[in-house]
């Protein structure tokens, strides 16, 4: 079984970043809810260490997330981060109280215990990132302080050796903690003994073997979207089960310009068995009059499943539905705190009438890891480097009601923007880009005549995993050229804006 570091999620916004950082060390990590740890010798097989995440809660809150740490500590090495450190301190007899003032932002480690294995190779003065309103005011008996800042006495602690327990009140996973990767390496490799053998190639090997065992001789249906996630999932499944995979590509009418035909051609070149379904009439009819973003996503998700249900019944021996679901999809659809950021059309239960089991071979991968797997599988670069595109398509880039006429306007504007990025050599420098059709009109002048037409916004961001993103600083000359071309060539648009908001606080998509 693959060795792994388990991150127990207590609801922190940076839990997923912990997982990413561990994987950057070529160590497989898995994030599970804090209350789902698989106690028991057989269940724990392969787990070499546990990291406790932060949380938006206080450990002394009535509804605070709690874990029986006495069952966990001593069985496996444990590292508590922020809330995780405070929880361990409190559970073993220490004290956690509200800080006199919120401890947030950059800090420097003024003192470090050089004998502590967690801080091997880290020197005093190293910068860390604090983000907490509570602080540890007393550590448990027998515990020792291993790092402090000028304002935080118990910035890090360790328990007696037999407990194999450490805690840090700062966040080593964030970029601003300059010693963070070294600290995580010290824990995962130096303390837990990770072999650093996880890679795209090893993922393919273990996943293909697991798929063969999981699926046996069953037939599988996979929903293709044209994006890198479902495409990689298809090629991976094809490698595992060959012609027992049938792919279905649904055109809901809100794809990019010419995308339905282009994507079908790409899939045929990959040797996949693909059925193309034009269901646009149904989607547009069900979206008529709908303006609420969440309702649009729900309708598209429900229609997507309904179309699949109809196609699935045509393949009478199919037993599985495969999807290209990846980690950020699962994370944003429902966090451990129960707060929905936005619904994803490919996350959730399947109607019982479909009578299909769910297969999601990429569920635990981040986007850049999916691309690495695609390259290892030998897929063409234009598919691997394709920008992420929302499952509901242009429906969530049209603010307000979705109509065919609006989609045509947006497809034409979007095509100019995306092709412009390609022609200017900027496409690969951007994580995701697209055009948003705004529900406003503005006055303009064309050919000495007054116009009153639509406005669009260009959106382009840089990111590594879509969990955070910054607006792309595209050259002014490029933006001016694209703006002019859209206004001159797309009938019905007379104004172009550029979105310069980052995630957080904004999301990448507008809806």
C-alpha cells in the first residue's frame, strides 16, 4: 500500500495547501475530515504520519471540532498546526486563551531549539506566518518549547519523545513562512520516514492497478467535458480497461466557439470511444428566465445527469459512471464546516434510477498534478495545457438569464480573447481566462452614431491550484488590441473592461 501522510481537516482555508506542500515533497498526502480518521491496525496501514490542520473555530468553543487525541498520539507521529497545536496543548493539560490582540501576519522565530528534529536546518530569524485569535498560554507538563517569536512564547512545542507529537502556532504551509517547506520536510521525511517516491508515474501505476481491481470486467460510462480533467480521466481509464469504456460528450449549448466539433476530433485521435450528444435545446429551455447563479448551476447539473441517464440506458451492461472530479471540486462544493462556496455539476449523489456506481480516478489530485499525469500518459500538449473551463460553461459567465443570443455574443468575444492570448504567446502564462457578459448596457459612438450596447469583462488569472489566484498582469498593448477587436467584430458589444480582483476575496468565475 502507498505510504501517505494524512491531514485531518478541521475546516481551515489552508488545509488543502498543506496537502499540496506535502505532495511537492514527492510524498502522497490525503485530506480527510477530522472525525473520520480510520483507527485500527488494518485501516491505518500505509499511514506514516498525521497533520492536524487549522480551523476557524476556537478550541474552547462549545461547538469546537474535537478528536480523541489520546487514541491517536503515540501510535503515529503527529504535527499540529495552529488550531491543531492548540487542540493538542489543551487536550494534554495545557491552556489556550484569547490573545490580547489578534496575532496575524509575518513574524520571525527569535529562538529555536537546535536539538529539535522539527527545526533541523532552520535558523533563528526565519520568517513565519501567524493567523490566529487565540494563543497557547501554558503547555502541558513534560512538553518543551522549541521555538518562540518576540510576541508568541509558545510558537512551537514538542511532547515527550514517546508521544511523537509536535505543534506549531504558525502556518508552515503558506508562502510567507520561508522555512515552511523545510519544516514539513523535517516532519514528513526526518520524523515520519517518508521515502519520497510518489510521482505522476507512480500514481498511474497504482491507479491503473486499482481501477482494474475495482472495475473488473464491468463496462464504464465517462462524462467528457473537453477539459483536461475528464480527458486525463478518460485516457487513464482507457489504459486500465480499454474498450469497456464508453465516453459521452454532452453539448449543453454553452461551450466555447466550435468546441463541440474540435473536442470530438481530439478524442477520436486519442483512440477513445466517444458518443456526442447535442442536448442544447433542453438546457436552454430549462434555464429560461433563471437569473440566480446557484439555480443555474443546479439546473445544469440536474439536466446533465438526466441526459446521462438517457444515454446510460442505451448501454445496457454499463455498471459505472466515471467523472473527472478533482480535489478543488470536492473542496469548494462542501467544506468540513458545512459552508458551500459554489456547487460543481460533477459533485454529488447520482439518481438511484441510473443504477450506476461512481468512479472518480482523479478525485485526490490538484490541477497541476492532473496535467503531470496527462504528460506521463503521452497526451498532446494542447489538451494538457487547456485552461480550466467551468462545467456549466458560458452559463456562469453570463450574468442574468442565459439565452442563445447571449451565448453567441459571448462565444465570439471569448474566441477573440483566447485566440489573442495564444497568438501573443501569453496563453501558457495564464492559469484561466475568459470573457464575462455583463447585465448592463452603456452608451458608445460608432460611425458618428450613438450606440447603447452590452459591456463585457475580460478575466485572466494566475494560479497553481485554483485555491488562490491573482489577476494576470497582461500588457496594456495586448488588452487594447483585444478590446478594439471585440468592439469592432462582435455585434452588440461596445465596451470592454478588465477584472483586476484576486481570489480570495473574489472567485475566479463571476458566478
